[in-house]
């Protein structure tokens, strides 16, 4: 497929099917007529990586995405439609903790802060998964580096200086950013970067389309079709109609909430229990000698691994600042955005809770989870005070990138295969233990490894690596 066909596939899949598969008007979008090698459900980092890698290996791939593929504009209204719709992209736990996820082509990576933490390689190896070679591949292909000094905003600089003064090992964090495209005095990365500066999974989807993959937006997969303990396709709804698609391989990558719902409906009843969702709060304080609010968030920070949490600068746009202030019952701070220093505290939470059959989240913070966040908050207040901030307060609780709902070693083998033949999972659900850090690089490594396995290429298990090392 030539480069000009990419947008045609994203924006007008009906016409794309006519042109590519010569469907007549009656059969347009009836995907059961497609001859494909693999169906990928979801287009976040895990699914996008599998789709790209398989398409590059000349496999015919069908990608089904619940969200839209509209071009990213970096507007608050588009952000709210893709990541702030109650009951869909914005979920509330039974304790009213807000869980945010992106539902669009590229998933939550459209709205993430592009932080490229190294994967928990030893933890994964202990469960038979060695992705070290794949992670190195990803690092050679993607723009991973700390932000340049020029792209580090004034609020991030103030917080870093204060933290270092107090003895914290506060450093710039590695980012998935094409820095030559990034702009200073910009707040749009929170809402989706329209300049192409921030790498996101949509870029892998476009690569897959360029190699012949087909993307269908607005397709909400309900279940996997299973015959004699073997996955043969999926059933989904689109534009109010139920449709089916068939392939010899199915990869479910619908995220920490979406994947277990699909698998449970497909007969894997144990999916969706005892998971993590990385709860966070934001500490905020007002300064008089600095005016900002438009910069790249999570530019620098420190991982307090022994204490179980991460602290970073967290400058957000005015809308999100207002939500944080309101969540902390500080309506008097709604209009202090440009003079607010903010530090995010994100904790490694205990495995607990369940995903409901309807895609709801039932999980409460444990006493230990709250203790971690409050300890981080006390440290953050100290840093803010040293930076000149007054009247410190905190936001309510928020959660991000849920995972561990379909764990390796529990519901999946070391090749990410379920109890059904030809059915695999590749997203944050597979991570078997709580980790507490952004998982994007981990998911890319897992996607690469799975694609190699599905393509019949040799992959090394953790056990094989141990034997070789011995």
C-alpha cells in the first residue's frame, strides 16, 4: 500500500474495503468475507506493536478498534470525548476513584506523557518471559531520550532544583519524543500532540496499514468465537449491527479493563480479578515569582522504589488543574493555574478488586496504598515549600493504566497464549505483578516478542537464557 492510502484506510474504511476486497455495496464492511491471517483487537501499544510486526512480515492483519480514528487536534473537547466519557473512557470505582483510559486509535498512548521507563525484566523472566532483546530493538527504533534543557519547562526546573537541594536524586526522565518537532510553551501533549512530536501507538498502526493491514474503527468486540477449544474469530458491533470476522489467530489487546471483559464473555471466567491500577495524587502549591502552566509534564522525577512510589513534576493545562483543585475541595484555587507548582505521586498498589462483566471497576485502595501516597505527599510538600510554594494541598485520587487482569503464569502461558489454541493476549493485562511505573516500553517489547512467536521465529524463554548463562 502506498503512503497516500494510509489515511484512506483510517478515515474511510468502507471505501477501503470496496477498493481492496472488491466488495459490492451490500457486503461492504462485512468482515467475515475478509481473508486475513490475524485479528488484533485494540490498537494501544501492545496491539499496535503486534499488528505492525506481523504486517511487516507480510501477514494479513485486521485491526478492530472501538474508538475513532479522527486526526488528533490537541483540543480539550477531543480529549474529553476520547478519554473523559463517563462509563466508557472515564470509569469510577466503588469508592469514586477515577480511572482514565484513552479509547481511540492508539489507545491511552495518545494522551500519555511519553515516559519510557525500562521494563521489569527480572520480574518477567521469573514468569518465563524474556523480552530483553525486543526492548533493545525498540530502543534502537524509537526516539527515547530525556528532554533537552530547552524543552524542560520553568516549573519542572524549579521543582528539580528544589528536590536536588533537599538531597533527592531527581533527574530528567527518558521520553518517547521526536524532540526536533516538540515546542516550548506548549500544553497540548496532555490532550494529544497534533505536531507529531510525541510517539504514540497510532504511528505503529499507520505503519501496519502501510504494509497492508486493515483498520476498522467503531468496532467494539464482544467476544471471541471459539470452536472445539480453538479461537476462530471474533464477534463485534459496529453502527448498531453485529458482525463477525474470522482468522486463524486472534490477539486481544483491549486494555486492562476491555480484555478481561471480552475473555470472560468468551468463556474464560477467571479473567479480570486481582489487578493493579497505579493510583496517584497530585500535590500543589502556589508561587508568586513564577508564571507558567504550559510545558511538558513528567519531565523529571525520582522513583522511590523502596517506599513504593514515583514522584515527578506534573504541570497540566487549566482544565485538568481545575479538576485537580476541585477534587481536593479547593475551589479557591481554580484560577491559580499559571502560578501552581505540581508534583505527582504515583504508587505501586496492592493486587485486588475485580472488573465487572459490564466493564466496571470494583477496587478500593488498601491501607498500605494510602500510606504510600501520603508518605509521598509529605515529601512532595517539603519539595514544594523549598521551591517557594505556599498553601499546599492535594488532588483527589486518580488511577491510570490498569493491568494484571489476565496474568502470565495464571491465565496465560509464557507465550501469552490462553487456554484456547490460537488465542493470545498482549496488553497491560498480562503483567503478572504490580510494578507502579508507566508500562509502554514493556508493552512494545511484549508485542515484538509475541509477533516473532506467531510468525514462527525463535524466541528465547527465561529458562533457556538461564541455561545458556549457566
